[in-house]
């Protein structure tokens, strides 16, 4: 029996068993100084199954469970993760004009949930997040999204830059939000296969990802704080995509 709660599994043997059984794991928390042979076996299994690992103080794990965790807790994902390489060919085969949202560094579960909710309303085909430096897609995210994450596929990718290159090679236009060397967001063409990249509120889109964007767009701001919440900015741009596709008769109103 795997010792677990609804949202996590603890103990080295139990976590190895959970990974090998195919449970969807959001990330694996391992005590910083854990270095036994069994711990190394766990890390090898996690690596072979592309499970993100974080080395953390034992206090972080103790906050999740006080049971005999052996310095290891796996946080279970509330959704099934997909790969972009699986989703994109299926969209083209179905005759869709793909519409994807890529989140680079969005870690706030409320922002993520709000973005996911808008994605479902706007007809987004998939949300892409990186393995590291991203939000945990747990029960809180599902709740904040008002259930939208039950319908919009989430693709978790090891290398976001490589994923964007795949999208470009597949015919997507990559549009990044930026306030530097950017055109008004309404001037980009969203009637083609498109991936909208949204960055974190603290750092924006990373330089490596920004270099891969075919178009940089900005939302005009006229107030004093000069900072739209990322979920609000995302909503504005996503519905510009909807507006253009409606005008192009790609969507039946």
C-alpha cells in the first residue's frame, strides 16, 4: 500500500512505486542532505520518468506531513500532463487552427487558474508550462480555474526554448508580451497558428524565450502603476485572437 494523502505520497519506497506505477507527479521534494543508495535509486527513477526534483530543507517537508516521510514527498498533479509533440499533430489532423498559450515563469496559482479559465472560454487548445519555475497544478489550481483545467490540456515541458522551436517548425507564430521594441497587441496577426507567451510579473519573459518570439506586442497603459496583472493582460490578448478569428470567419459566432 502506498502511504499517501489526496495530494501527496511520502516515503522513498512508496514514491518509487508511485512513479513506476505511472502516477502523475507534479514535483518531488527531497531533503537537501539525503544521499543514501536508496535515495540515489529514487533520483534515478525520477530522472528517467522526467519528474522534476527539488532539494529542500526538511522543514518544508515537515509542513506537508509529519509521518515517516524519510525525507521524501511527491506532490501529485491534479491533471494529466501532455507533451506538445503529441498535442500539435492531433490538432492539425482535426483541422484546427491551433491556439496555444505558453507560460514562462508564472508561479502564482491564482494567476494560473484565472489564465486557465480564460483559455477555456477563448478556445485555447493547450497551455504549456515548464517543469521548473512554474506553478504546481494541484487542487487549488483546479478550483481557481473554476474547473477549466479539466478541459484545457496542460503540457509540461523540460525545455521551453526547445518546445518553442518545435512550434515554430510546425508553422506557429510565437507572440511574446513585452514593453521593449514591441508593437501594439492589436497589430499582430492571430489568424494563423499562434502561441501566446506570457511571462511572470516579476521578471517577464526570459531572454532566451523572448529571442524565439516572432512578434513582440505590448498593451498600452495610461495609468500610474504601469503594470497589468498577468492574468488580465493574458485575457486582453487572448480575446484579440478571438476577435480576429471571428472577423476572419474561423469561429462561428
